[in-house]
C-alpha cells in the first residue's frame, strides 16, 4: 500500500474538525463538548482517507 500526501481540501477539513474537537474538549465551545472525541476521531479518519486515496 502506497501512501500519498493529502490534498489541501482533506488537510483543511481534518484541521478544522480537530480544532473544533479540541475547543470542545477544553470547554471553549460548550455546545461541542459532548462530541469532542468524535470530532477528533473524524479528523483522523478524514486525514487517513486523504493519505490513502490516490490523487486526493
């Protein structure tokens, strides 16, 4: 299996999800506190998918 660098869209989407998850985890955005772990997990999945897809 060959890994590729994710394109900018995948990277920025993963970064946004990770930032929202971290802010929710620290309680800065209280509405996201319940979903903080899931947001960070989704960021990891999006970034991993971007690395695995060819041309993405």
